[in-house]
C-alpha cells in the first residue's frame, strides 16, 4: 500500500522501545533527545492545520525556520487516504505532524495537526476530529496505526499475536505464567484516560518485548465504564502491516464511533508524548 521513507512514530530504538515514531520521523542526524524535546506552540499548530494548506494553494514559501518531509506516500483506507507530513524546526526538532485527509465520497481535502506534548492543543485536535462520521473516523484510525507500523523489524509472528490477544488476557485472569522469552516493556508502557459524554475509556499500552529487547507488538487494554460499551477488552497490535494488523483493525471497528474516537486520541498521545 505504501512504502514510507518517513520514519516512525514512537520507536526510539527498536532494541529498547516499542512502537515509536522515531524511525519514521527522524530527520537526518537528529536524535531522540532533541527530536521530541520541544512542545508544539499555538502558532505552529495553526500553521500545520491551516497555514501549510494556504501556502500550497497560494504558491507561497514554507514558513521561515521550518522544513517538511513531503515524500511519504499516502495511506489508503477504503474511500479515504491520509498523508502524514512531519513538520520540523531548523534545529531538527519535530514541531508536529501535518495530516492531509482526502475523501473520495466528498472529493474534499481535510487538514489536521498532530501536536507534541501540549495538552491544550491536543484538545483542539480532539475537537477537530469529533465531527468526523464513523466511516472516516475508522479510516483515520486505520491509517494512523498503519503509518506507525512502518520500518519495524522483526515482524510479529502469528504465535506472538495470539498471545497478545488471548494468552495475555488469560494470564491476567487466571494467574498463569507469562509467556517464556517475553516481557512487558516497563519503561515505555503508558496509561491514558479519555473522557467522553457517555463513558470514560481507560487505555493501557503495553509493549510486548522479546528477551532480546526487540518489540513483538503492543498489547492494548481498554476499560470502558459505559452502559453500552462497558467492559474490559484486550487487543494485539502487530508490528507490521499485513494480515495480523488487519485483524486488529477489523476487531476494533466493531465498538462504534465513541470508542474509535477515544482510541485515536489515546494512540496519538501514546506515540507523540512517549
């Protein structure tokens, strides 16, 4: 579907971290310590969500003091495609990610900004995607997860995927031993609570690490207190594009738009705030 030269959303180093956008968004000689060091400013957020599009439409120059990686191929999901464009400062730090979304249904383009480490601006992003219909919202989630699977090796095996989706859940429920040769990456696991109008959603992102410190994938634990979607659910996110990732993408789509919106918000925070 796509071969991203881009770089990655949260894999600072595949030998010690899980999903990370580092090997997708790293720019030249930039390092983790500088790449994600500076939060997105309001001016940068506004440029990513509005100014960049206006510059393209007007044939204007890119904002002074910044560069973009516009060479990453779009990710297709159904009748939608999403182009993720890293936006850098001249010191090689990442200011955020510009998202150009296109709908074949409407023929229109939509622009979004994914900010780093700025809660107020993150809420602006949440508001901007809250108006999406379920089809486009699901496509956005699919595209973002697919985008962050690029350049990750070795890929998840079928046995590893089964453990992430079933074995780990049983381990938590019945006290059975954790799978030999594996561990949860304590350094990079994160918990997020996304509050909704009808329910609150608690997400735990648990890197599933091999003993050689390569990442086999990410276990997601979702706890919902809603009347219609309440319960505890476990998902396995494979470290590759293909059949195993598609199984996750299909499964999470069964929970409806409220859970999809919460999942997108939580995963963006996980990848960019980690």
